């Protein structure tokens, strides 16, 4: 369709034509930019990139957190038909060097405070644009922030190749490029549905369709009175697709938070135009615990979405109780998505069955459950979750064998994506997640899903968080359960005994952990999930000693 067959930037321009030039695109510590000036800034930076010889199909590394430079940089890359290679800003120097060399990246847009990590760029001939959080800060914040960062950036030697982002603006105007909806717009790095780290290729129309699919979902439409608390990063599908592209295309404002802290988030909700929040369970948990998530500021919030991992029943109830006490009886809505498929399924205020479901597929998304032979299963039968939608990835970068593994075509010619997740659907079309296939463990020939055990354990009084990992003794698989206790709860022999009884009453005997250990904390990923891979590596290292 012509509406989507264009660059993401062109789609944004078309969708926001109705807005006044002064409509604010972002809120960054109180500073903002009008939509007309924003578009002009994007075109100016896009022209600068073209002056470097960067053209359609070239990839540019964009390695930034949630600062305005990242939004401008992304749309500028997109506006000239280049590919935004979105990279986590905490990537080690060796990792960035290897990735960019293998992918032949043409330029780098980086956070200046981290430039010291990238020694390989000192001897490179590739252009480097260095960004600072102070580029778009209000004047009152610029001086103290620049003093704070001075020690990290004082030794940077700027020249014709290594330049400041702010010095590139206002000097060029981008030349028009023919860009189609199915042109690759984004490289996003993911663990992949196979569990192997891969680069996902995503097109313009996949994100333009996502904005269209989701715009009715979030409050029946976003307008210039709305804003999204933008904590999730641009290199995350939800952060880029929902918190940025969908909200901006609707005329809403991205209320940017470079680094999450709970009290700061609560202050932003009070000060800024925050009507929507999207985050992970740990984010909501910390906001509730900080003591500042309360008051009349909560009444303006229209919807809160949560993904990344399953929401505990206790967190959901606590959140909703707090909202009711503050005069806003909204629900904490769980959603489901993946880098390869976008945001596909979500609970809403209207479609909201219970805590265990992920809701129903959103517009233009269709789910099914299959067995090992790609046969479609009946309601309530467990198998792999597959989906077909207009937001699917084009494929994995330079990985034809993996693409054959994750895609299949049914008898009606529809292309389906295998998610790598185990789940089921009920008679009403609600989707349920059980666990990742890569986490499945066989105990005595029985398939065990750690997530089910963790869900059970997390519902037990006194448990804050848990993680189950496998280990071996004499060639046999066993389960080890790690527990983080709630404040004030005691992990003694009586507690462990009661917990074992609770597990035994709720799950099959094969799900019973052989070992249970209470720990002060569990390693978390950057978006707040329990990092079971890291925990497993720690256990393996201990076993080798």
C-alpha cells in the first residue's frame, strides 16, 4: 500500500502534516523541539551524511542511548536510504570493531563519553560523529553537565574525520532518494529465535505497519496531548517501534529518560506530558518501591504496558491497587513481541482475561501453535508459537540457513515465523506463553520448562525473584533453583521445606529442584530480565573448580 511504501521518515512526515509547526517532538530534561525544526534538523544531518559519501544501502552504526541525537540520527540515516545499524552503547570496543568490520559499516555515531573504549577508530578512515547529552539540554543543565563529563572527553582530538554532532547541523540539506517500503531500514542485534546471536534485518514498512497496527491500541489513538515515558532504548524493538516511531507519528511526545531510576521516572510523570508508560517488570517494581509513585499525577496516565518477561501476579495486583487508590483504575497490561516480529500481542483494558495470558493478537497479526512437523495444533495443545504479520523481519543478515529454519509457508501460501517460544492458545484466541525452547530441559525424558517453575515459586510468599537452571551429576540432568527473598523474609530450613511442599502441590514431580539456594541478587540483562545464561555460566565455573 502506498501509505506504507516509503521510508520511516517519510511516513512520519506524512502522518504529522496536520500538526502545527511548534508541536513538540520530545521532552529532554524540559527541553523540546518543534516538529518543523525537528524535520529540518533531520534533513540537515542527512545531508551531512550524504556529503561523506554515504548512500542507499550503506549501514551506519548508531550506538546511543535515549538522547535526542539518537532520534535525529536515526531518522537522518533512514531519510537517505541508508541502514541504521542499532548497537547497544555498552558494547565492548572489541565487539564493535568485529561487528562493524564484518558488516562493512560506513560511519559511526557514538556517545562521546564512551569514545575512549573504541581504540580501533583512532587508526580507522571511517567517519565518526560524537554526540553529547548536552547537545539538546536546557541551558541551566549544560554547564554542570559539561563540567561533569570533561574528564571523559578532554583528550578527544577532533578533525575532519572525527566531528561533533552539533557541528554538522545547519550546513547541508539532504538530496532526495527513492526509498521503498521493503527496503531494509534497520539492523537490530538479537539473541534470535534460535538462541544464537544474530542480526535481524527490518524494513521500513514493517515499522510503518507497526505504527498503524498499534496506534489504535494505545488509547484509541495518540495525539498532540499525549506523551510516552521513553525508557526502553532505540536498539530495542519496543523502544524504537512503539515508544518512538508510533508515538511520534501520532503527534505524541517522547519523554526521554537516558538512564532509568525510579524516583526520576516518577518526577517525570509529574512534570512532563506522560500519558503512556512502557517498560519491563523490574522497572514497575522499582517505581512502586521508591515511594514516589502516587498522587494526582497518576490520574493522567491512560495505559501502562509491560513486556520483556512475565509479570508476577503480586506485581500486577500491587500496581493496580496503587492506581485505584490514586483515582485511576487502569490495568498493567502484559504484551508479547520479539525483534523478529515486532509487537504482536497484548492485553488491553478491554481484552484482559487474567494474569497468565498475553492477551490477543493486535491488528494484522495472526498466531498459531505448531508441532515439530509444522502441523497446526488445536486449542490448549502445547507447541511452538508461530505468527504471521505485516511487521515481520525480512530475515537474518547473511544467514540463509537460519532463515530457512525460522520461516515456513503453509498450504495456503502464508509465510509464518517460528518464535522459538512454547505456548498455547485457548478457545477464545488468547495466547499463553510457557517458556523458551532453548530453556527446555529434559528430566527423565520429560520436557521441563523453567519458566513454569519460576512462576510457581514467584507466587510463594516471601519470594521476590527466582531462576531455575540445569546442572549435571553423573551424566544426569537436575534442577537448581536460585531465590531472592523479599525484604524481611527469612530463608531458613522451614521456608525451604514449605516451598518444596508448595511446588509439589502445584507442579509435576519432575519439576522439583534438587538444590535450592537463596542469594542476595540475580544477574539481570540490560532490560531487566533475569540473565539465566550468565547464572548458568557462573554455576559451570564453580563446578570446574
